[in-house]
C-alpha cells in the first residue's frame, strides 16, 4: 500500500510539472501584452515659448530651433520638466502672470501610425498650427491672444480633476491648508485623444502685482 501511495505522489508531481510547462507560455505572452500597452501610453507636455513666460520672440528660425531641441530631449528622455508638472510660483502652484504663447507637445509612442492626436481646449477642437517632428511627437502652438480669450473660471468639476484625491481628502480632513481658495485663478483645460487613449491636463494661471 505504501508503494502505491509513493507512485501516486510521483504521478501527481509529474502532472503538475507538465501543467506548469504548458501554462508558462501563456503567462509570458500576457506579460508581453502588458508591456506593449505600457509602450503605447499617451503623454503631453506644455512649455512657454523659448521657456520664457514673457517671451515676445517672433523669429520663426529661433523658435523652430528651440522646438527641435525640445523634441530631441523628449524623444530621448520621455520626460522633462514642463508646465503640466511644475509649480508655477503662484497660489496653489499656478503660473504667475504668464504672458506668451504656449507650446503643447504630444508623445504617442507609435512609430508607424499616421493618425494625428486631437487636441481640445475647453472642450473645443483646436486645429491650428501643428508641428510634426516625428511619427511619435507632434506640437500644437497656442498663441497668447487665443488662450487669453479662452481661459476660464474654475468650477467644482475642474477641481476634482486638477488635484489628486489624496490632496483633496487632506483638505477636507484638515491635513492640508491651501494658500488660496482652489477656485482662485483661471484655467485652460486640455483634452488629448489618440486612438483609444485620452488624457486631460490643465494650465492654471493667476495674476497680481
């Protein structure tokens, strides 16, 4: 009887090993699919013209050289400091007294697609001045005279998207104390869509002496 039990356990071990061999390719395939999805992640960046919030430069050669340099950095590093990720020095991190054109870079990570990402500003499709530097990276130039007309008051729905939940919960719980009301200032809401991907970013500005 003891011998039979030992043989039975050996059979179970052998079957288990065979099953693992069959399942491993599926696991590897699943991991590869996850990595592929990560590579397709959409990214957006915002810069003041020539990285100067007071720039009045009109020379297209100078601006294009700057765009080329920025493009090379983005294509190489995938992430560089920009308005969407930096504290602007104003209340609640807003950009303080900005007064120049904005340049929006959209990185798609797709090397073959000819489809152009769509940019919506305050829910309206924006089509003007697209600069394409590669199949993966395109730019939208948003002129100062345009965005100053479109910039709008902040509402409650905007606040829920502008700030992370832990920050908003911290304010409710009394853990954080903003230097100004969260509705202080004005914003542009940028919505980017590319194939099945969507991204929302905000340009927050305040003004004062």
